[in-house]
């Protein structure tokens, strides 16, 4: 008997697209928690990365970069009713794959909505259309066309993904700690009403990665603890945030979109060039990058509370990401090159020294108890002990991809779903054993803390949680 619970006995085939840091980290979890023999798994990726490991598991590994022209021809023979398409690649259109999986009757999961190459950075299209807001609107349009069908989970990694479940748990914890009767919210409207009642003005996805490698970043090299290509492309998209109803003024660089649900705005500058103030329990207060992410838009939309047609409450939601220190240096160098990639890239794994952690959680603020952070403080040491081929960063993503797959298999006919629409308890139950310490912590920190020390910063002291006070 295995010491690990097998959550689902999967009779179909699994096709994985991409086998980089996340693909390699998730395979041991899939083999551990889903009854699925390796002979029924095929990996399609653009390079030889991880091929040796795949073959050691007995998994077929095909090097075949997918393009708009060839993806159907390559994937069609591998997919049929009841199979699963797991997309962990960069540069392959999520929407094209979702459509194909739907036609074939296969389930689907990705951890980010990817466009075909250039979709994030093509300056011939407007910044508004290069945003995650636009990609999400396209996905929701496709959902309306597909009308149900096999479950396709979109954007279910750590963030986007797991953090949507953290938000719900944090809302319940906050309600309990402030004597608000939360009941048992079962619908979007009920969650939005609860967030409104608690008076949560902002939600930061607050992350501080302290992992350090034994070989420091070299000049002309981009170093990160997960996909360099993924980070660079999302960092080049406009900064984006869910835009709360308490906000008094649009930042000077801020723009509204001219289409869609209007839950978010974008800034006329790249996320990797935009810093915001935030707080996590171990790091304290720090500056993070306001990198655009799907959850900023989906959570703010999900928690929009309406009276009639009018949105009367919505929180401001955004990412504040302090990647590992060598990645911060890499971003600095990248910005200095006017956002042209360095010639060399390195994803850290084996060379990470013991001791670092990836502190990733949600900071709910502006309420009666000021600020509450809820999330994972997984260390590199614990991650390595728990699952081979992983770092603290990758494991938080991989276990969420696993829980999303299991939830899809348990709910195979739900059509396209976002993390906010899934059962947060079931997902957290599967993820918890792999997240290290999961803690909730209150703080009296606000973005006004220790400000105006050297210069008058033009702060809005009447409401600490105005975005004006948060942006650097
Ligand atoms: P990586 O750079 O390590 O690997 C990318 C993989 O994609 C490689 O195996 C590469 O061969 C493959 N690939 C590239 N072009 C391809 C093509 N044309 N056809 C087929 N395969 C192709 O990336 P990663 O760190 O494993 O990340 C994978 C994905 O997961 C990215 O989209 C990233 O943004 C996303 N991600 C999401 C989260 C989250 O928390 N939601 C976190 C980390 C990564």
C-alpha cells in the first residue's frame, strides 16, 4: 500500500504540453495521487529539457514545438473522449488547446492563459489588448460559445489558482475573528456580499521568495525560480489590477478598458517596471513588482457586489511580487536593456542553498482589524523532502495543478471554470500537505508606515488603502 492517498482512478490518457520547471515538478505528484500508469502519459514539448527524467518514469517524451499550423495535426491522434490535456507550456495558445480538447471530449487544465508567441509583447496591438484582462475576456467569450462540455480549468497554478482558495479561507477566518456570521457561502453573490460586509478594501497577492543559489547571477543572465520566459513575458505586459470601488483617483498612468466587464484597469507601463508596497509575516513590509496576473482580474470580478446593475462594492486586487534576489537583479538589468532579454537564462533548482522560503499568500486589508495575511511559507528544504524535482516555488504551483486536475476528474462535465468557481475546500484539502506552514497573521502595517520621512510624498492620509499610497 502506498503511504499517499490516491484521489482518483483515471481510465483515460494524459497529454502534457511543456515539461519545464512546472511539468517536471508535477509528474511525481500525478503518479503519486492519481491512479494512472506512466505508459498512458505523453509529453509534447519544444526541447529536450527533462527528457531523461521522463523516460526514467516510463513516460513518452516527444520533442515537437507546437505552432498555430501544426498543433491539431500533432495532438488530435492523442486525444479522445475522457482523456486529459494538461497545458504547462509557454507560447502555445491556451484558447486553441481548450477548443481542441472540447471538440475531442477531453478535460483540460492550464496555469495561465497563454497566447501564441508575441501575443504579450506585439506593439502593433494596443496595451489594452495585450493585457490579461483581454485574454480573460476572450476565454469567457469562448466559454459562452462552447456551452458547457468537458471540464476545462483555466489558470490553476499557485497564482493564479491556489490564491483564490486562500482568499475564501481568509474571508471565513476574518469573519470568525470579527464575530461576523459568514454562514456557508455557496455562490459568487454570497462571497461578494461577505467581502463587502467585512469591508475588505484591498487584496494583495503578497509574495516574497528568499531562495538563494550557490552560483550568483552573472552579467547578461536572467535567473529565476520558475520559467524565465514566462516571467519575462508577463513582466512586459501592462501592469494590471482589479479596481476597487473605494479608490478615489485613477493613477496618472491608469486606463480603463473599452470593452468587457470593467472590473480591472491597466497602467501604461510594464508590470516589471511597476513597484507596490506590501507586507508578509516573515518579510515584513517590502516593495514588490505589480506584475499582471489572472487572479487580479478574476478575484475582483468574482467579489464585485451589485445592487441591481450597479457595482456597489469591489476590492482592489493585485500582485506584489518580490522574486528571489537574483531575479530582482535580473529584472533591473532587463529594464536597463529597455526590456530586451538577456542572452542567457537559468531556472534555479539543484543549485538552491538550504534555508530560503517562498512566502506566498493573500493580504486582505482595510477592514476592522486592518490587515490579515493568509498563505504558505514553504521552504526549499521541506519542498525537496516532500517531492523530487521541486523548489519551494514550483511545489506551490505543482500541487495546485494537481488539485485542479483531480477536481476536474471528479467534476468532468463543468465546462470552462476559473479557480474562483471551484470547490475551495476540496482544493485546499489536496494542497495542504505540500504547502509547509500555512498561517494566518494580522498586522497593523499600512502603506503609510514610516512614510514622508525624507520627502513629502503627497499621501492620502484619510484612507491608507488608496492605491495612490500603495504604488511606489
Ligand atoms: P519553463 O520555461 O520551465 O518550461 C516551458 C515549457 O514549455 C518547456 O518544456 C518548453 O519546451 C515548452 N514549450 C515552449 N514552447 C513550446 C511549444 N511551441 N510547443 C510545446 N511546448 C513548448 O516554464 P514553467 O516554469 O514550467 O512554466 C510553465 C507554464 O506555467 C507557464 O505558462 C507559466 O507562466 C505557468 N506558471 C504558472 C504559475 C502559477 O502559479 N499560476 C506559476 C509558474 C508557472
